[in-house]
C-alpha cells in the first residue's frame, strides 16, 4: 500500500509524518525520540551525516558541526565545516535526503508524494532557494506549504469546530515565529488575512540568553577563556547543551542548575523560572504584537477568537500561554504534539493531493508572488458529529490562496561550523549585534547581502557579546534585577531589526479580496468527509498539559461520545459544569435542583447525561435526566438508595444504577424513565460498566471485596470475583477480555480475565485509588490516586506501572477523549481539571 510523506525541516529539529488511506502518524527519526536534531556533521572522509549521529559528535568535534543553518538560507556566505565551505541548501538537502532514505528503507518503497514546509514570512527569494533543497536530496516535484498552513490542517483534523469559529495559530519554534488566522465554515477551514512571522526568534535565542546569563552570573568567567585552546570549544559546546536542558527544565520546574565545566574550573549557576521569564518577556511580547497585526490584517477582532493554538516546541514555555491569555483574553490550546503538528499536517496535505493556491509550486516552477491573499483557501476538518484524531489528516479540496511577500529578512549569523563565543573582554556596554540584512533582502530576489557584511566564514568568532560583569561578590537584589534586565536587553536588541518594518505596516491593514457572486470560491463545493480514524497511539509516560478551572468540588468528569465536551459533577456547588474540549474553557453551568450531583453517565448517542444525585445525609437518592441539547435537567427518577456511577447499555435502551446502601442495581427503561427491575448484588455496588457487546455488566462491590458479573439478558448474577479491599470502580478493556478494578483501601489495581472470571494480576498503585480508565487504544490504563495526588499509568501488556504523574489536589476521576489524545483528571479539592497528553 502506498503512502505520502510530510517533512518539517525545522531550525533545531526535523520531523516527518506518513499518511496512508486510513491514518496519519509520526515517523520516528531519532534514536530515542520521534524527532531528530537538525544537525550536520562532516566526517573525516568528507561524507556528511545528520541527526543523532551528528549530535553525538557535537561536543567532541564542534568545528565539524553545522546547526541552525536554516535561519541563514539566502546568505551567500557558506557554512564552514572542518574548514570546508557548504551552502545552506546543501546542508538542508542532506537532512532531507537522510529522512527520505530512512523512511524508504522502513516502508519498503518511496513515498507517493512529499510535502515540505517553510516559515510563513519567507519571500520569493528564499522560497526559490528552498526549491533547490529537494533537488539535492534527489526528490522530483515535491510541494511546499507554509508551516502555519500545515498546522492548520492538523488542527482541522483533530478538533471539531463549529461554523464561524475563528482560531489563531501561534507557531514559536526553534528559530522562527509564525502567526496565522483561520476560520471554520461549512465543509472546511479558510485562512484569513496575511500570515506574518519573525525571522530569527525562537528557542535558540532563548538558549543564547541563558548562556549570557551564565557568563554574567559568573562575573565574566567565560570571557576570560582562551579561545585558541581546543578544550575551550569543547567546554562551550557542552555548556550550550546544558543551557538547552535548563530551558526545557524550567517549563516544568521553578528552578534549575546549569553545570559549568570549564578547563581547570567547575561551578554551578542557579537559574529560576522568574529569571528566565524576565529574559524572554520582551521577545514574547513582540510575537504577540505580530499575532495582533495578523488579526488586524484578517479584520478579526480578538474577542472573536475561539482559541489560540500554540504550535512549536518553544510554545510550551509556560510564560507564552500566560501572556497570550492575558493580552488577548482568549483561551490557549497547547497542542499535544507541538513539535509534530506541522509534519502531521503536511502529511495530511500530501495525502489529499491538492494544496492551497499560493503555496510554493512544484520544484522547477515559478512561485507566484501575490501580496494580498484571497480569503477562500480551505482545509476541511473532521466530519460533523465525529470526534477528531490529531493523527488524522483532513483532505484538501479546492482553494485559492496566494501569500504575500515576506517582510522578514534573511540573516547572517555565527558560523554553525564553529561555536560562536558571545563574550568580549572589554569595551562599551555590549548588545546583540544587528544581524539582519537591510529591509527588502529576501523579498525581491534581486539583491544579496551588502558587501562587507560579516557572516559564516568571516574568520572570527561572531555572536552576541555578554552583559557587563557585575561587581565582584555582588549578590544584591538590585544586582539580580540588573542581571535579568541586561539579559532581556540582549535578546530584545537582536529582535528589533527584524521588526523594523512594523512601524510602516501596522497602520495599514491588509485588504482582503471578497468572493464575488459571479465567481464563487471553489471552497464552497461539497467536500467528502474524511474516513473515521482509529485513536491515537498512547504512550507510557504522558506529558502534563494545562490545568483549567472547573468550578467548586469537581468530583467526577466524563467526556461526550464525540469528544467535544467534558461534563463535570460539581458536588457541593449543586451544578454540572460543561467544558469545551477544543479550547478547554467552561461554556455552561447547569443547576441540578434535586441535590448534589455525584456521578455522570452518557447515553451512547450523547444526547442525554444521567446524573447520580445524593447527599451525605442520605435523604436524597435520584437520577437526573440532563438534555445535552438544551443543557437542562428534564426529569428526575427516584431510586432506592444512594446511586453511584450508572451505565447505559450499548443499545441505549437500559440504564443500570448501582444503589450503594441497599446492595442492588436498578434497571431503568430509558424510554419511559421507569425502574423495571432490581438486581441483588453483594454489598455495596459502587460502579457499573458493560462489556462491549452489552451481554455482561460488571459491578465493583465496595464492602464485600467482590466484583459481580451480571447476565444482562436475564438480570442474574453469573459470578463473583474476589479482589482486594474496597473495590471502587471498574473499567472494561476496549478490545481484550479484561476488566480492571481499583481497590481503594489496598492501593492496588486488579486485572480480571473475563473468559475465566479469574484475577490474572494485582498491581500496586498510589494511595486510595478511586477511578480507572483505559486509553481508547487499550495500551495503557490511568488510575486516579486520591490521597497521593497522582495518576498511575499501567501498561496492559506488562501489567506494570510505567509512570506516576502529579495532578492537582485529590484527583477523583479520569476521562479520556475518544480520539486518544488527552485525558481529563478531576481534582475535587483544587476545583480544577488536569489535562494529560496521553499520546505524547
């Protein structure tokens, strides 16, 4: 079977995704990670190697390493590796060639089509140069799209948007920033206005800021190094890697340590998140300004945004989402795969076989250069009523988008072949040198950089000098403040040149071509819905996503069958809270007049939520009927005693309600809302869940340490399986004959073989596990440990815990999206939901 390939040649990483008829998924390029470093190494025999093989030599042979060269496309000065000059197109071609080779070897055949991505702010000059890259790699006629367009295609395939919804894509990667605005309409996604970007702003600049901070904090120790000593180059290469690790650590920790190993000296530098945020705050403000200008060019008020989608590895820095939310007052969506979104979208577009007009033409053709885009480019999303899959690509139908020329400029930077030394021994207060070419270079394709401009191969070290060293022994608060300000000033100065054009352009919003009645946009033609996609592949160690407010005492969370909403039972508040999972924002609060809502169960069609209602005084015992169309309680059904978590049969005809204090299960006809029978079980049932075919029901009986197996055809108990102390909840595996239950007072999970009705494994987890849920692909289960404030992740194959993830205070339940990308954990004491990215 054939396949299509999407490749994102980033500044710091290379990512690839493949798409076949049924699925879009990442292709693993790295030795230990899905992505691989965008690094090239010159071997002694003259051969170029890339990726992890090159990265392993970065410290020992820094003079033979090239990195971050994508930012220098358009600079005629070659990159020097081991004394040999190489054009940037050759190095990018080497990266691409190695990707194509590895994919072809694994898949057994070459891809049917390839789509490459590039920054949105590249003008015709650099786009034409970029067309040389696939030629170096041996590719014929690949197509190119901008990175935000690819991210938009991925978003459209993974989220369900309502017609008229507008989102912005904020793409902050390793070396560049891009912003674009898109809107959902019937059948697709249209790109609005002119995508903008900032060249030479990304994660590598933040790494340099930390490096300068280290020198400043160490009283200029790096400035005193003997640059002629080969050991110095090795030490600085290692230090740069440690600065990258420190930056990444501060996305999850409040403080980190940067180890500094210099020739004949070793010391540590402490770096707090607040110090780091002070360094990068001004550049982040500049990206938000660019985003606002993009909104202005699209003639979209920021209040109309449903969300801002954060893409690119650097977008995971917590300050980014915080500042965007504060500035725009809109929710942010941190993509589950910020480094993968562009490659996944490119693969989806490659499979679709049609691209937005205005994307670069196939190699050998001339790219059109229209300054103002049409507003009718479309990238269809998931079919209505179907949950999206982030690994699934939407088809591209007809479109008509022509991108404007870039106002950004190509830049000459430090030689990637030789580690730059951003330190000087003396002189006036330093700044980051202006590395940008004059305005217009890279846009017209007619001019190169001015004569005499220094670049790679100029013979001397280049890069930003440090801030002046602080007075010896100074550790005062003022000194620390000056330190942070100086580091921030370094970073800001380097960005200003790339933003200079804003002074002229920000007051003239881009005109938008309106579709005419005589020539309706091609996007209005009917677009076939993409096929239903399998769930994403879950991973052994989920990453932690954002924490969102969920109202007072959120005791239980459940996700709708289509994945669009999460419903939360707020116990003490007496309401059910609704969260839109596309933007992770509360959209409704529904009063429950009968009493405190405790548990929620969806009907298979998603039209009804059954609300278990009871109070601690045990004077209330009922099931509320919540209509999800109107978000109102339409009826209340009395039951015998406190109802815990109910379940609806797969055909939707019956509701099984466990009555905790009476040792019974009430069976309710969902048409008449009347109790038709009661099933006696061991005391006292907490939870009900059905087998996939609906022939069996399983109840966790808390006081008897038994799991009951019920025949749903005649409402009789077939078996009772002994488990450990206080079974609280059960979860039926999506594909295997396996039921898992948590044992609240034994801190364990029991696995039951449903064919033999016997326990096959008992797994220790955190203290007081209260809920267990399987990933949709069945590879892992997630356990909410109430007292430990954690979620345990269990491998279904090894029956062992693979990770323990911190949550908010007192996690009580876990609900997963049907597409397998995320899990929502209710934290009853915090009033929050913790989001886990379970697919990576």
